[in-house]
């Protein structure tokens, strides 16, 4: 035995003696396990993506916990409205994020993928948790920046276009490793999922398959990290997406159809959805007269019609709402380069099969082997509140899945 090894053995022996002494010493009993909820979204992961090839983390999570055949997004099935429904349990008509692009008539402000939580008209989960005395953590979630009516999450990381999803998983696991008094009870995070690949290459592309293999590796890392925490840190993990994806092959230029003179009629397109705002009766008549020139298959609805058909509403929706059928989308003017025809799009009628998203859950509250036929995006927030044992969101349109699920 050389000197180095002898030294190592002596150090190991003394560590062992100290450890045994600590274990034997009378002292305060360990604090009871404090459960945490992690709500992770994977953008644009359609309900059937995880089943198209072997993805071990997704199948293992389905076997270990609960899954649903599909998660039905709200109308419109767009990223900002759907994430806001996931966070509040309310419909876009109620939480106020009625599209990715819209006009707030009251203030005259235009919403275009805005990040500030102040746009939400009802409280998000992180504010409900903080107000109930529980620490919340939020990362990259749409409409989560800044305080909501004076309440901000204890831990926050804003959207960073360059950040990788692996960093998000490390951030979540870092928070779960904090000592109990500082450990957040609610962690909500957005990840890229397969949205970018779905838009650029289409839902049936190799690009989406590659993105799903990456999402599976990400999920494997998160689940392994949670398992390694041990029984002192029980975690309920929910993995959902905000919408699915439909193939697209044509673009409709709505500005060529609707007569524009200055700021109004104000036209706000979000994928296949278009809100048209008018200020005068003359504009209303001119827009109504022009809608007959839209290509066949596009639904043009008045406020009353869209409310009745899709439960859409609120002050922020347009006077006219136009919706493309799957296969078509409106040209967008918000960002350079968006005039190229995408290969995939969402935002359509949420009941269409291609608009369905994913739902997976595991942990103490979601024991093995349950398959639900359908969950709605609006069910997630009331369910998370139930797991946290705090009152449900005041404007929730969904149900707590822990009670009376089929
Ligand atoms: Zn999305």
C-alpha cells in the first residue's frame, strides 16, 4: 500500500466515523417531504408524435403514470392563447390572450408575441401559488415576465432565443435540489418541442422525428434527475403541449382582399386566424362587402357567430374573425421572412385531430397506468392547484383531473 492510498483509506475511515456519529446522534427529526409540481410544455408536439417511433422516455412515463389520447387546446389553437389557458385554466375569451397578434381596443396597444404577464386578465398559476404562500418558479413561459397585479414568481428566467432546452432541464433540477424552505413548490417551463420543425418542414417530416428524439432525451434527463432526488423530494411531473400541427400548402393574402385606409380596418393575423377591427360603420360595411372575395373554404364570422361556434369573445377580438381551413394559412406581416409558405401550421378548430396535443403525468398524485380519452388545456391549472392543495383558479373553465376522471 503506498502513501497516497493509505491516506485515502484514513480519510475514508474518519468520514465513516463522523457519518455514523451523526446518524446515531439524537437530533431533530427530518422535515416531512414537501412535494413539488413541475409543469413542462413542449411546443407544438402533436398527440401522435410520441407514438410514431420508439421513444423510451415517453413510453416509460406513460407506463409509470397517466397519459391522455389527446390534449385539446383552446380556440384559437395558438401558442400564446394556449399557454395562457394552461397557466390560468381560463379560455382565451376570459384570460384575454385572444391570439398571438391582436389589438387591445381599450388601450390602443398591439399585442405581438408579448412577454409581459400584465397582459393576462386573470391570475396565472404562479401568482396563485405565491399568494397562497408557496414559492413558484417560471422559465420562458409566454406572458410570464414581470409581476401580475403585484405578484411575481420567486424564481424567474425570461425567454432567451439562444438558450437550449437542456439548460431548462438543468435549471429545473437545480431548483429541486435547493433545501426545502427555498425549494419552489411549483415550477413551470416552456421548451421548444417540435414546433419549429413542424412549421418549417411539416408534421410528417424527418425534422419533426429528429426533434422528438431530442425531446425524448430531454425527458429522460429530467425524469432521471427527479428520480435521483429520492423520496425526500416527491415530484409530480406534468408534460403537456400547447397544440398539434397540420400540413399546409397555401397562403392567403388577406390584405389584398380587405380594403385598408390608414390604421383601420386593423388586420391582425396569427397563422390561419385573422382578427379584423373596424372603427366606423362605413368601415364595417366595406369589410363585410369584401369578405365574399376571400378564397373558398375560409370561415368569415362576426363577433356573435364566432362566440357561438368557438366560445371566442372578449373586448380584444376583432369585429370580424376569419379562419382558414387546414391546408391554408394567412400571410403574416409581423416578421421578416414570414411570407414564405410554411409546411405546417396550427390555430385551427381545436377539435380537429391534427390540433390535439400531448398529456403525460407521473408522481405521487398520478400513479401508474391510467389512460384518459381526452384532457383539455383548461383542465391543467385546476389540476395543478389540486396537487398543490390551493383553491382552484377563480376563472377556470376546466376540471380537476384528480376528481372523477373516467
Ligand atoms: Zn406553440
